[in-house]
């Protein structure tokens, strides 16, 4: 499903070249749930962005669903993301001018699905927000906004879901509920999940954990026991 080969990302700074990721090699199989862990500044979000085609690498390549991202321009990467990828971000990233229902409908409509309204309603019901569909993001709590974002991520039945610190802006109790929901839906849709987190308990919910230190993979381990709840 996803394969990174000799992936490097460097940027120019006033103090010289800064290497954020260095020679990353990583394969993630269809249906896996993989946590990318490490301290702040270790390169976790940069790696996620490169694997999702949100940014380009300095060298190396990422193969997403069989497509070489290095060979695609931004427009074609965007088309591929629309076909293959769903996102859940720490900051929710809902469109403030759209209702909850319209936010979930949008990616379905962009695929030309005439049943966007009904499918979006079903997803909002699945995440417990059937009665909140006509509310705008600023009328929803943080936990409710993240549930809308999760519904939107699963709206097009994407093959792979990238989640970047999905509980980072939520209190512990709300975050726990969001995590349960995320993994429940992930199992239902048989999605490949790539989850960036600094939360060890959340990482253990995945079957595999990849640790970054200073832009390099220092461990890649399967969880001995997947924690539920």
C-alpha cells in the first residue's frame, strides 16, 4: 500500500541545510495500523506529509497504492489523494462556512456521487452526531469537530487514512472516545491506518510502531499485545 525508498527531506535555513528526514526506508501493508512515534522535532509529521503526497521529498520516493509520488506533479498528487487518502488532523481543519453535514458531503460530492447527502447523514449518525448536522464548526465542541473530521475522512471509503496527533487538542476523556471511534471505523472499513502520535498508549492500539529519532528510524516493532479500550 505504502513504500518509502531512501526518502530524504532537507530544507535551507539561515544556518545552512537542515535535514529533517534522512534515508527513510519503510513499507506499510494493506490493512495495517502503524503508529509513527518520536519526540517533537523527530520528523513524524514530515514523514506523514511525504507519504500522503502533501509535500515533495528532496530525494528518494514514495509509492502510494502503486503510484510513484516523485513522478507526479502537485495536481496529479492531489487527484491521487482524492482517490486514495483520508485525513484526520489535530486541528480538525473543517471548513468554517460549511455545516457539519456539508463538510462530510464535500469529498463525496467531489467524486460525483449523487448520494452524497444520504451517505454523509449515515456517517454523522455513525459518529453520534445525527442531530448536529446543520451546526457550523464554531457551534460544535472540540470533540464534536473531531468526530465530524473522522466522518469526513471515511466518507469516500479511502484506502489509507493518515491521522496526525488526532487527540492533541482534546482532553483525556474526549480523546479516549475519539480513539475508540477511530479504531472502530478503521476495522469496519478495513482501512490502512498511519497514525502520528507521541502518546505511547495510543501507539499500542496499533499493531506496529515505528520510532523516529532526529529524522531516522531507530526501531520498527510489532505490538506484542494490541490494547483495546
